[in-house]
C-alpha cells in the first residue's frame, strides 16, 4: 500500500514539469505574435523558428509524461 502511494505521489510530482512546458509554448507563440506585428514581411521565416521552438518544448513535455508513466507502471 505504501509502495502504491509512493508511485502515485512520484508520478504527480513528475508531472509538475508539464507546467513549464505550457509556459514555454505560450512564450514561443507570444514572441512569434510580437515579432510578426513588428515585421510582417518576416512571417514565413519566423514561423519556421516558431514551429521548431514549439516542437522542442513539446518534446520536453512528452519526456516528462513518459517518466510519469514509467514511474506508475514499471516500478
């Protein structure tokens, strides 16, 4: 019973990293909108970098989620 509780607490603590990913994705798209409003002609070039930043930030979120599932179902 204590082991099950420790698993649940560990998985819950591991998902705290998802808040950082949410903040990071908001920052990426916020900076994109500000940059696009300042220089609309660079939209296509900035959009590529915006998607790259989104993908890298989302990858970190998926790694955090994977760790939470490993804690729950493996140990």
